[in-house]
């Protein structure tokens, strides 16, 4: 059967899934990490048999060695590549700039452009590219496809992606809103239409992708018209360690008054802010537990977190000119019933009514948590970025 291998490569690790395309069934998944360190590690799961194998003291000096470890794991644990040979390898690439508005077969020119775009995602694109090149050496006889996080948001109109800074600077340094999590927003908004049994072209949907990283997208007829992340994944919602929106003058003030340099400010905003900065803990589960136990700082942080989401829901309802569905997805959005209830409490004037019992139901399946009489459907839909990457890769390469 035809299968796609999906790879999500970071600087010192990569995740993978082997997905059967016809039945869209995951056959295997795994993680190789601590690449380049004194002791690497890998874990592989055969999703068909449930068998798992791992090694916490592996020799993984580079990504090429990591892919060889993956090949060995498939041979040892299965399923066999002889029975399920990858017909295409799909790669997550974070930033496609304005160059890539769809999944693209990897060529030398595409690799060059991904490398050029590294200035917009210096922590991600180089690592994504390294994974592509390592995978190409192992799977040299099948097409490789780059699927860009930013591509789905390339349908935003100019007034939504333009920052009000000098136009010549913006053009010269490619400064504009790009957005992230596009693969997830695309998959979830399309699944919402399937769940509601309505044409995607007529739906106005707000997707809340809430994980350690978090973003909102306004999707009109299947097209992204606005999203909360901007030039980088820093803008928008409060996240685990990222600040989200703030007055840019805060940075100038901290530079002048606290003597913080640009690298220190960058680290602060991306790694020391968000829930971590407000509470000392960046994990939503721990922060919520602390709040329920009476920790005032934790409760205050959650209030800030919820307030930011509600502000975007209101703004995007206005931008869409109406609203048919609100969809929660990703780790926090899918699993935190208390957060969902508190985020949407008091929004009945927007046509949003949450059913308390449905909201409390824990399930890995797509489900409705709004009341039968709610004008706006509120859904929880598990995201599946790997499946979306497999779909897009097969569509352009097979």
C-alpha cells in the first residue's frame, strides 16, 4: 500500500510518522533526539502491533545517523519498508515567506530559497533543511515535499498582513505578518466543515490552536483572512514561555532603563515570558492546578491568558462579518475543559452557548460542546498536522 513518511526536523531532534495514504492510517511513529550530543536517544512505535523499542544511549552524531537509527528501528520493530515503502517524504518547514503559498516538491532551487528564508526563522528553517538533506540521502529515489507553516496564511489581504512602519524598510527586510500553525489551522477548519456536514466555502470559523505555542486564525470559506502570529511566532496569544502581544516600546524602555541587550530581550520574550514569566511555570496543567489550589499569581496569569483569547475571538468575529463555528485544538485546547468554559463564558451575545456536560467529556474524537440551540457551533477537533502534511505531499508529488 502507498505510504508517506512525514518528518518534522529540529536542530537536535526529529519526529516522524509513516502514514498509509489510502486509509490515512498511522503505521509507525518515532522520535530521534539529542542529536550531536554525547549520548543520543530514539524511540520507535509500530502502530499496527503496538510494539515499542527505544535506546537512551545511542550514537547519533548528526541527522544522517539519526535517519539510519530510524531505518534500523523500522527493520527491527516494523512495519517493514518492504511492505510499506514510502512513496513520498513530506517535511515540515516553518517559514516559506511570500515565496511559498502551497506544498512544494523539493529541488535544489527550493532548498536554496528555504535557506534564504532562514533570516525569518533562524531557529527553525536551518534545522528543517538539515532534515530534508539527511532524508534525501536515505530516500534518494522518492520525491521530497516541503509543507510550510506559513503557506495557509498567504491568502490574508494586504490590510491584514501589513505593519504600519516605513514601507521601504518593510519591503527591504520582508517585514509583514506571515502567521504560523497554518498546517493545523487548515486541517482543523476543513475537518470542522466535515463534522458539521456543511460546505467549507460557506463557513466562517475561528480556530483556536492552543498548545505551548498558541495562535488564532479567522478562516472564511476555507481561506485564512487573519491570524495572530506575525513576522515570527512571538506575536499574539499568551503562550507557555512567549509573551504574545505587547507594546514595542516595552523593549526600548527595558533597554534604556534596565540595560538589557537585544539578545537578552529576545531570550526574555521567547523563553522567559508567557505563563512561565507570570508564574514561574510554563506548563498550563501545573498553572491551572496551582490556581485551583488558591495560588493568586496562577489565577491572575490564567485571567490574562483567557482575556487575550477572548479579545481575538471578538475581533475576528468582526473581521469575518459573522461566525458559524469556534474550534478548539492542540494540547491545551483539546484537553482543558475548564479553560474552554471560562474562555467562552459570557459570550452568549455572540451566539456562543457551551453545554457544560458536553464540554466535560474527554475524547480523542471530534465533538460538539455547544448547546443544540447555540447559533455558533463550538467544536473540539484534534489536530493532525502529520496527516495534513502527508495529504499535501501526496497531492503535489504523486
